C-alpha cells in the first residue's frame, strides 16, 4: 500500500505553528492601544484611526529587518534582543518624518519551528513596541524546511504611523546656520554587522565569548546590544520645538543618511571630536584597518539619530534631551553648498 504523505512528513508542523500563535495572544496584548479592534489570530488586524486627534492625517509606513546581526544572535543562542532591534529599525525610520507609530506586524521564517526561540523573539518585539507606544497586532511565522539551517531564521517588520500633514518633517525648511544635534547610539545598532563580523571573527579570529578589555564585556555582548528607540524623545520635542530635519543613522552611516534630508544648496558640516565615540568603533577602525571615510559611511560611530534645529533653539533642545536621559551633542551645522562640495563634510579626518 502506498504511503500517505502529510505536510509534517515534509518538515512542516502546522500544529506546532498553531500552538505558537495561541501562546502569543497573552504575550502581545500589553502592546495594544485602544484603537486596536482585532489583533493576533485573524486573517487581518483591525485598527481604528482616531480621526479626532488629527486634522489632516497622513499615514507613514516602513519595513525593515535586522540584517546579519541575526548571525550573532544565533552564535550566542540569545534571541530576546533582536526583536527590540526589529521594532527599533522600523519605528525610528518613520519618527524621522514626525509620524507616531501606531501598529506593527512581523514576519519570522525558520527551517523548523522552535517555540523557545520564537517566544524570545516576540518578547523582544513586545518590549520594543512598549518603548515606542506601538501595538504589535499580528504577523506571519513561516516554517521552511531545507531553506534555513537548523537554529537560523530571518526577521522582517512592517510599521504604520500617522502624522498631521502640516507637521510632516521632510528637511525642506533646513537652511544655512541651522545646528545639527546628534543623539547617542547604544553601539553598532543593526548596521555594519557584516563588516564587524568579518573583522572580529574572520580576520582577528575572536570568539563570541572572548572578553575585550576596551568594551568591558565579551565580543558577543557588545555586538548584541539592541538598537536604541528614539520615538518618545522625538514626539516630546515636536510639541515645543521646530525640528527641521531628522535622520536615522542606519546603513550608509552619518554620510549617506544625513545627505538624504538636505535641501539643494545646503551641506552638513560635522565636527569629529564633538561627540564621544564608543570604544567598539575605535576597535573596528584600528584593528580592522578601516579608513575614516569608510567608517563614516558604514557605522553610526556613536550617533543613532540626527536632528537639524534652528540655532536659537539649540541649547533648549539639548537641555530637553538631557532631561529625558538622552545623551545628545551639537555635532555640526548647516552651511552653503556649491556643486564642487559633498553633501556632508568634516572639520578633519584623522
């Protein structure tokens, strides 16, 4: 008699996936805002936009992932912080336009359902969503046997936010004389990990458990530090200050990301030395023999978010950020640009 095949025979356990979804409902419920009408478990999630709060609401959406930082998580068998990274990468990308994050969905794919890993991932997402005031309303968990090696997985996040049309921050009002304020990062965040891993593991032959005196922790503990979330700080500043432009310092580093928000005729002149650079970046530069310009285009170098504000508001913005326990520094200013100059320049590059 011919064997009767099931989906489980091919490596996909539908029952395990169903059990995981059921276990999520209690876990994610604390992230729900009052606008959430239906969340985890349905074909789609329902969210009622509060029309009374906005005169001319504009929806802002973004999607992102965590990149090869997931390799570090797998090497450490530590999965409860990359979920924070996922939320951070998404919500930080829409807060730069002044949009308050409303709700988020995630996509997790792995070779075989591992409930322990999945729960840790979602716990991190829940923590990130609480920190940003964003509801985690649903997602997709895909079991893909033979596609991913055992213990490895991929993550993607999708976020939707809202901002009043007259409060959209797009950099169009940036002008010569404006000040550039940088808010500190927590470390490498979620960009440049491919280069960092090449330097540390392939070139220097370090192990994930090796203690590095400059870091004050192991290689793994340094690289796994979650991306900082800037949503609450920016929403607070928006109430009282004119934020002309905001850049999330992700792939492309300080150079490419600041350039994205500058209007024609303006350049951003940065002053290296005006902010403290965490030891991890000196380590990568020196031990990896990475040139300064490459560092500035690859890593955040200690600045996770950049604000462009009027000179008259510079000190007040810095004081407000300090009151919110955010380390922030004036790192440059906006100057006039001609065609011969780059969009982002530096006082000196050592």
